[in-house]
């Protein structure tokens, strides 16, 4: 910086992008949004992102796969919630649909596992209230209403009625 100019940012756009990636994996669109919010120039942001893609540090396909694995696995979310999260991260509709389609076919099992893990917290509640809370949780986690109701009934040991 021998020109005597004060740098526009304490970190360069590249350094900022690497810092964001060090915290957690991010989609290209997420990085672009964050860098533009930090007032970096659009052309500079696109150049940095292109370089990071070339070296494999930004890869939307790998990001989507890793995101889905975590959400389906550790968080036991349903397909809808994972799809919504990928969409919010800026993943293209085509890639989001392909990623969700590759999900394990154990949606009912994941919902039941999640419901069973939460049943103890509902002890002491009236059965109808516990059922409502559990189905609401499952719905928020992206499970279809019928899947949420079945999982809640089984976990709460409520007799299955007509669906």
C-alpha cells in the first residue's frame, strides 16, 4: 500500500470469502450475498468466486449434498425442510430437486425417530396437547402432515385411527 490510499476494507474480498468458508461450508450465492453486503464490488466478488470454484473451495453440488446429509441425518428433517433450506442458500431448483431426490427413502423412520426422541419432554401433558405439539414439531421439520400424524401417534402410543 505504498500509494498512501486507505484500503476500502480491512480484509480483501478473497480473505473475507475464505473467512466465511472457514466458519462453515456455503453456497456460491450465499458467499456472493455476504460479500456484496460487505460492500465489495460486484466484479471483484464474481472474480473471487470464480477463482474459489476453480480450486474447489466453492462447489454448490458438494455443498447441497453435505447440507442434505446433515439435515436428513443429525437434524432428522423431512424433504420439504431440506428443500427449503437449499433454496434459501441459493441452490438452483434443478440441483435442489436432484439432491432431495437422492435422499434416503426413510422419511417415515426419520419422523418416528424424531418423535420418539421428543416424547419424554411431553410427559405430563394432556394426550391431545402432546399430540398437537409433536405433530407441529414434525411439520416444522418438513414432514408431510400425514407422516407427522402417524409418527406422533406411534411415538405417543395413541391408537391409529382412520387417516
